[in-house]
């Protein structure tokens, strides 16, 4: 039993500079909420109380209001968090790809510094083995009864592991919680927690995996039917986060809470899903970092999930043997003095799936990625076409829903962002994707579940 054995260290310092990142040596709790879009958390002013525990933690934390993910699929996104690299650098462009042998993970670096490391994941897309996602973890618990595991069960196992540690062990605990991923099926008390007065607008297409347990004639095409359950699932995750927070000593444990990507809920032709798109509702994510003694604040600078590895290493006072090979940058200087770093572009990518853009008539080349760059209030997206590429340019201040494509009206802006995107893409391509060979049986199972298109 390790919980609360150590004498609590009372920190009065209010800035990181005064506190020092290694005094006392910190443990790390890293919680990933799968498929949780930022604007459905009450932390970010959502109208429903979906995240009371996260809000309470945020009052003592650094909250990033402009955090973006590098990919809208689960495994590529987590691989970017774990390596500080973009998907076309670490090699996991889609679920069921292999991590490049040259990529070094956060867990490996912490393990080399003596951390005990355990990971508890909740979906088959986070399976270890050939994917390499488990590199550096002494425990990678992906034993799922089906393709997913309820957050309560995953947290049970994580807490058991925590209890098994010695009081002197420094730990890195990674917990991945999946209930907000479709089909939205949290425990019943959460599924019925939020009810709408109206059914909401009709949904044009409901992805097959959202309705896999429903008879065809019972399929509901009202948007709020799904949103209510989605919001309930987020509240369930928040309660499970609370169990983890109650089990660690917050005087000496850093806590990171993040989502791997968001979800489109009625905004597009292809909805109730993620991946194959880089719209803001899918790439804009919650990000909260609690460090004992650090000044609580909200930071509005754009940050990326590739920044997590260098930030956490600095916070843990662990040297980064990857050096400048990491694409991200440490956010600690900004957190210490509130400095605004140089303006920077934010990049995201997605596998090109034509069906998701059938309303646009796009015929996409699946072998190349959809690439997006967000810079100074504008976003440019390149859709790789089979004949020629398609470009979309959005003025995010005037058009936050990304509806009006301005490629023909904003030629200079288009060229500027194209240069950013092309430079990034050219420089970053260092590995070829290496898909894992799946059996025909596994492929069929995954297709039904919506993991293979
Ligand atoms: Zn995911």
C-alpha cells in the first residue's frame, strides 16, 4: 500500500521558478479521455455539468484553452503524445500501425530514470505488442473482454497497481478511458443523466458502429439522443478521474488530463464520428496540467500534443536524450512566467477517407494524409485527391464553424499557409507507415466496430 504513506510536503511557492521542477521528486498521473471534445466540458463553459472533478483540479492547475491534437485517430494521437513527434515522424498514421523503431517514448525515458511505469488502456486500438505503444511500460494492461473496457474496470486495475508499489517508488501511471467513444453506452445512470426537451435536428447518416446493438427499425436519427448519452459518458469519465485523484498524493504527483481527439456531433455531413477530418470540433482538445506548487492559470497560446513529452520531462526533471529530434517544445517557460512564445502554426492530420466527404464530391487518395495547419486565426486544409489536391481555407474568427471556403478570395493567405504546410510536411516525413498484419477474422470484427473503413 503506497497511498499517502509519505509525509505530505507543503508547498507555499506560487510559481514554478520558486518551486523547482524536481523538488520534491514528482510522480506522474497521465489521464487520456478518448473522444472528448473541449467544448462539451463544463470546464470550458459547456452548459451541462460534465466535468466537476476536472474543474476542481483546474482551479489549482494550468489550463490550456488552445490545445490541439496532431491526429484525429486514437493510436496516432497517443503516439504523438508519447514521442513528441508528428504521425509521419513516428510512423503510426492510423490505428493498427507500428511505432517507428527510432522513436523514443516518454515511458522509456522515465523508466531509464528509475520510474515504475504502468499503463491501463480501454480499447483495442490501444493494444500493445506489434504497435509498440507499450514501449517503456513495465505493465501495459490491455486485456479487454471485448474490444473495449468500461472506465470503472480500467480504473480498478490502475488503482490495484498503484497499491502494489512501494512507498519509495517513483511512478508514471497512464490511464486511457474510452466511454465517450461511440457507441455512447455509459452505465445507465449516466446515459440518462442529461435529457433534452427537444430531439434536436435529424442526423443524416449514423455510422454503423454507433448502432451495432440496435435493431434496424429502432435506430434513432435525432441528434440529441446521441449528444445526451455522449455528455453522460463524459460525466462518467470525470467521476472516474475523481477516483484516480483521490488515490494519489497531490502534494507530490503531477497530473495531466488530455483528450486524444474530439468528435463531430451533427456539424457535418459525416457525423457522430471522428477521423478522416481535421475540423476544430475534432482537433481542439481539453488540456489541464497540475503541478504541485505551480501557479494556477489559463494560457491561451496555441499548444500541440507533441509538446507534452518535452514539458513532462522538464517537469519531472528528467533529461531528454532525444534532444532536438523532438518536434514539440517544453511549455514550462510559458507556465513559469506567463511569457507568450513566438506565434506558431499548429498542425493536424487524418487518414483520407472519401466517404466522409461525399457531400463535397471529393475522391481522395487513401495513401496520403489530409493535412491541416492553423495559424493566426486561419486554417488551411489539404485533401489529397486521386487526380489533384483539394484545398480549403477558413477565416476562423469570422467563420468558426469552417463553412465558407475562401481559397479563391484570399490568395496571399492561401500561399502563406501552403508554404507552412508544405515545409512541415516535407521536413517531417522520416518514416514510412508499417501496418500491422491483421487476420481476416480480426479485420471483419474491426470493420463492424467502425475501426476499418
Ligand atoms: Zn480516440
